[in-house]
């Protein structure tokens, strides 16, 4: 799959990363946040990924930008 909505113009290198107020799919080359609706994902998977992003504040220490040691 090739997406044409990032700074690279076209990419097929992606990464999943939780970030506040951004969709969780990113270009792995230019680090541009990509629109989750551009991907052929089921509604259920899109919902689960967006919920994962919303929960990220519970397991990321915002001061150190690292995983919390005491998160279960």
C-alpha cells in the first residue's frame, strides 16, 4: 500500500505511535501523521487504535517521554 498524503509525497513505510490529538499511523520516513481513514482498516480496528491513543496518557510519563514503570 502506498499513501500520498505526507511530506514524502508517497510512502509505504509506516509506524504506529500514540500521540495526543493525532492519528496513530505515521510515515516512518518524514514522521508526518497520516489520516487513519486513508488505510483499509475495519471500523473495529480503527476504533481500537484510537482508544489506544486515548489511553496513552495512562502509560506514558509525559515529563520523561517514556513508559511509566508502575503501569499495569
